């Protein structure tokens, strides 16, 4: 019921709520910056489903709050599915969850065939800046002979919710894997 009509108004709502924007790094699907701290939804083929995932769960620091706004409703489709990570965790079989809770999940990416180019994902054309970012964020990286970037990082798959103290399923295992890509 807040009624924002422009990206700038969405940014003002976020600021009024005390939400600080995080820079987009390591993004998978292209997005556009609409206003400072306000990004478009992921550009994704309309005939391809987007599996349930947790926004930026591949990063060392994850957002505590996401703000969604629909400024122009599509003529058809356009639904953004949301799920309760605590409920998802309760619904998963314990023998599936246990190794993820213990070991986390590993993401290995080659920035060349699927998703955005490394220059877009890291917001720079300087390999030294990418190396510095990777060192800060516990991301292993290597440059392939064809100039592509390969990264690998291990992240927790189950986190503790900061408000409830309960465990929550928080990862992109269902989305970023060879079967769904």
C-alpha cells in the first residue's frame, strides 16, 4: 500500500525503512540499475522457469532484507514465487539436509557460457580487482587459457535466522546445478 511509482520512489521507501543497498557482485542473470540501490528483476527467458533460490546466497555477506516492488505489471505471467526457508527446511528429508548442514554447498562457475560475463558480474574489466575481491570474499579463482574466469566457493546451506534463531534453508543448490542449467 505504499504506492511507489518510480524506481526513485522505491529507493526512498527502502531508505525510510533503513534498508542499505548492497552492491551487486557475482550476479548470475543480467539486471539493470534503475536508480541508486534499485535493480530490475533478473532478465530471464519468459519460457524458462526460475527454480526457487535464495538471493545472493553464494556471497560471503548476504542481504538481511529484500524489498520487492512491481512498478508495471506484465500483461501475463511475471509471478515471483516466494517461500519460507524455515518451512522448506522442515519439509526436506533429514538425510538430505544433514550433509548440506554439515558441509555446506560448493559453487563452481565458469564465466563464459551461461549467465553474465565476468566483467559484468564483478563490475570491472580489471583482473586485479577481481582477484582482490575474491581474496576478500573467500572465493578461489583462476583464469582459463581462453581468458574466461573460473571461481569456486563453499557456503553454508543452512543458516540461523537472525530474528527467530531457528535454522533456515538458504542456498541455491536447486537453481545453480548442472541439471537445472
